């Protein structure tokens, strides 16, 4: 009878010697999101002024007080800060002109419907244009920092006063006005 046990023992040894692969089973679920896109934003600003100039005044007489409004519109798609500055100035007349600058609302370049939200320069009405222009020559020194959003507008009112004497006779001046938006 001892010999009959050996075939079962061999089967056990044979089964024990087999290495069965381990099964790595788990529940699995996935989801996806197709059509992902990236689009860069834009920064854009326009300015409307009489004849495309802040001022185009000739033959000004002492005591004259020309006024003009520039309407800027921010049309970029991302929020930005807008500042105004004057990179070039020439001539002797800006040193004689008294200037005042406001910001506010309005749609007419002749300032017919302007409503002031604040004075940016010369609330007292005694300071000269050349000092204002010289203080704001680039983005870092730009005036009127405005947190603009898409399709927002701001109107900038410029008032000048030629003194009532003849010290400015024959003088002239020019400057470049820039409105720059940065996000």
C-alpha cells in the first residue's frame, strides 16, 4: 500500500512546483476632455481727438482758453492699465501756457458733454503746460493710471490758457500725446 501513496505525492510536488502568474485585478474607470484650446489675450486702445490731434490751435490771442477732449476706448480682451504720457515736446510756448487736465466721461471731442471724475493736473489753475509734459515722458511716469476693461472708455479734457500779456507773441509749441495700455 505504501506504493499507492507515491503517485499522489508526485502530483502534489508537481503542482507545488508550478509558478502560477499573480493576477493584478482592480476596477478601472476613465474620463476625458477633448477640444482643449489656448488663446492669447489682446491689449488694444484707440483715441479720438479733434482732427486726430489733442490741439490744433493757431493764432491764439492773449486770454484765450482753448479746450479739447480726447476719448479713449480700451478694446483689448484682457484687463489692462492705461496711462498717458508725452515723449516729445518742442518749442517755447508750453512754458507760457497754463494747463489743466481732467479725466472723466463724455463722447464729444469739443467737451460739450464732458463730466469730470477728477483733476489730473493743476487743480489750482496756475501751473504751466511745460511742467506737466516734462513730468510725464514715458510709461513709468505716465499720468492718469486707469484700470481698463474691454470696451471701457475714458475722456481726457485738456484746458489751456494763454496769459493776458504779450510775452507769448509769435511763440509756438508741439507735443506728442501717447495713451499706452499694458496688461
